[in-house]
């Protein structure tokens, strides 16, 4: 559990808050329980290691204000729109015996012990966080999912996850899926034609075109040739016999 020291804020104007931020402090508020709301500020340096973690909004912290220590849980963080630096934090007091509804991160362990992942399967995470109703004094930092023995096609449902005592999912009407071990997806690219095939195809086309061109030239040559005169090839005797004889007089 992280321990933080806080200082009371008496001046609540935006100008005084900006001065605090310039000095490396983050304005915050402490609320909940029977005590009144309290305006405080915390050193940004003390929060650096935990504020950027996934478990920050579900992590139980101990804040000390004027010597008084209280267990709290961060409920909301406001960030600057440009610099994305934290500029305000809401802390809620933890009251023993009360239950809190909050989202808990899911952590997956023992990846090498999953037969499905060993064979190239893919872990498909459906829910990275799950909302639970937890006792204020027993809030887990994360929910552990053991992947040992999971094979391809396995659906990991919330009922198969070991939960801390009295930690109950807010979804109670169904046994929802947290993750699955899916078969690997392989996309096969189309084969590219080899250079030799391309060259052969190109030469073949050229040969065919050449043949067609030769054939066309031959046809043109035949058209240009004039038909021979049949009478020119005949002998003189044949010519005479071919001439028409005069009709005989009766």
C-alpha cells in the first residue's frame, strides 16, 4: 500500500491552484464517510510512480493529513487538455463494511503453459477490465486469469476465474466471456509470375504477331498479282480451232 502525505488547501481560487501546480503539487479533494469533505494538495513527485498505472483507480492508498491517516481510493483524475498532466484528483474514503463498485484490471499469466498459444494460437482479450462490487476493506488491485491448459477454441468465462472473497461481478444475468484462445489467422498472398514465364509469354506473342504479319503480306501480294490471260498460253492451232466457224450454206 502506497503512503502519501497531503497538505490542506485553505485558498480555493483558480489562481492559487495554478500556483500550487507550478510548484509541483496537484490539488485534490477527500470525500466520503462521516467526515466533511477536505481540500488537499499532494506532491506530483510522490504520485509519479502510481498515477500512470492501469490499477491506479482501483488501488487502495493511505493518505496522511495533519498526522491523521486514512485509507482512500482514487475515483477520478482530471488532465490538462494540452499537456495531459494531472491537474486534479478525487479521493474517496474507504469505510469498513461498505461495498464499492469499481472496474478492476484483468491480468493474464502463464502464457507458456497454454497448449493453444504454443501451437500458434492468439489470445483474444474481450475484457481488459471487469466491473465488480467489492468490500471496501478487500479491494483487489487486479484479477488474475491463469492460461495454463487452455487450448485453441477455449473461451475463458468469468465463472472459471478465481475471484477474491466477496468480490462479485456487477453483471449477474449471464456468464460472460473474458478472453478466448483463437486459431491463428494466416493471409496467403497471390503468387507472382516468374521472370522466365513472362519472357516466354512475351516472345510467344511476338512470334504469333510476326506470323500474322507475314500472312497478311502474303495475302496482299496475291491480291496484287493480275490473272493470266488463258488465251495467251494456247498454241496457234488451238486458237484457230477455238475461233467460230462460219455456218455452212445449204
